């Protein structure tokens, strides 16, 4: 039984609170022109540094959109691209239901590698975000998990010491990044495991 005193619970967004599926966008684009979605997806995968730089806020949104539209020969307009690119999320209602419970006793923070289009056209509309004291987003901070700078941005927002943070992320590398600076952290596998991890630590 843990005697650790936590003050801040930090959640990853994608595939923890909101599962995402890029295939939704690929299918829609393929319906406009056979193979167009696959072409964009292949470009995306082989030029991942472009997406990474966009998520770090290094590339302006309009420049990113223009580059993506070049790949599909401007067969769609910017608004359609943003809509398809961001309409990839669903809700993990079990995990979301924990937020108001945790909020009674802890400060809640969201820590996400994300970009401005996914935020504006995709997940910003979700009401569960109101449970968080602050959202720490890679494109606003200029750093991505597992870089130390983005974890420190959470600490700056929380005002708590490193060891008072408990972090939940589906990617082990990002969990390890948090542990490296003194946080407690677990990999999200499913709701039941998360519940067990929280109970083990007397968080709930």
C-alpha cells in the first residue's frame, strides 16, 4: 500500500481519454478519389518529421495544410482537409467518468502531443475537458513527450514538486520520460488496469 502523497493527476489525451483512428480519414479521402487517402497516409508516414514539427508548433498551420493539399493535388479545400484530418476521435467513457471523481481531491492536467488542427476541429468540443485545471499541449509548449521540457511545463502550471505528479499515458516511452524526472507514472492498457493502478496508490 502506497503512502505516496499525490497532488496532481496528469492524463494523456489520445488513446487514453479519446481513442483515435486515422483510417476514418483515409477512407473518406479514398471515396473522393481512389487511392488518395492511401497516398496521403504514405506521405505522412514517410515524412513524419513534418507532422512532428507541426505538433511542436514549428510549422504554421496554413503551411502544414498547404503541404498536405499539394500531396492530394488540391482535390479538396482546406476546410475539408481539416474536417477529415481531425474527425478521427471517439470517447473512452469509462476513463472519462473518473475525471469528476478525481477532481474532488486532486488537480487535473492534460498532457498531449497534439496539433492546432486536431484541437480546433477534433477534440476541443468535448465537455470532459472542463474537468482539467490546465491543458499542456505540445504545439503550444514547443516540446513533445518524452522531452523533459513538456513535463516541466506541467510542473510550472501545477506548482507541485515532481514526486506529487501521477501520470497516465498509453505509450511506455512517455511513461518512462515522466519517471525519469521523478513522477510516478503508468502505462494505460485498459480501464480495469487503470482502476487497479489508482487503487494501489490509494488515489481512489
